[in-house]
């Protein structure tokens, strides 16, 4: 967001083609915009309010969420096998991707908090307790409870 200098000639808005006489204006894609004119083509959110990043593709100006929804890559959760939308927050362990709600020990269902240790054994997420118990057993093969 730029502040308009009093001695500066008003600039034209790329959205509505009117002069920008407001106190503030936005500069995006080497053009100037009223705060109300720079909007996502899909959801109409004001892009100056949702952050400092916008996305363009196929002549559309988009917010991050709509860009990912329209053009992002989706995948399946390694725990529940359901689709994960491209805009959704995920957890990753090696090549596996999980919904946040699915990122839990696959034996005892304990959810992990920030900083908790987890282990990936035979492509299963395990808490520290279940992992260590499994190591103590000979020929450990985890069985999902």
C-alpha cells in the first residue's frame, strides 16, 4: 500500500479507470488501484486486506486460496485416502501428506502437538511410546487398533 504524496498528480486506477484521489492506493502488476478495485476475480475479497501477495493466471487476478483451488495440485491423505484440497493446510512426513486431523499415531490415535516426536515405521505414523514398545518386541509388525 502506498501513500499518495500531496504534490503528486492523481494516478488512474487500473480497475475502474477513474483518478485515484484517496489517501492510499495499491500498486500491483505495475499498475495503480483503488483499495476497493483490486479484488479477487472469484471471491471478490479485497486483495489489499488479505496480504501482500496476489496471483495471476489466465487473465485472472486471484487471492491465494482461489488460485490454489483453481490451479493447485491436490492429492490424497496417506491416512484416510480422502482428497486433500490444494488450499488446505497439511502435515508431511517424507513423501506422505496428511490432513491435519489425520496426523495422529495410527496405533493409539494420539494427536501430535507442535514439538512432539513422531516416527514413520513401515509407512505408519507412530507416537514415541508405540514406536519404542514396537522396538522392544521381536519381529515388530504394527497392527492397527
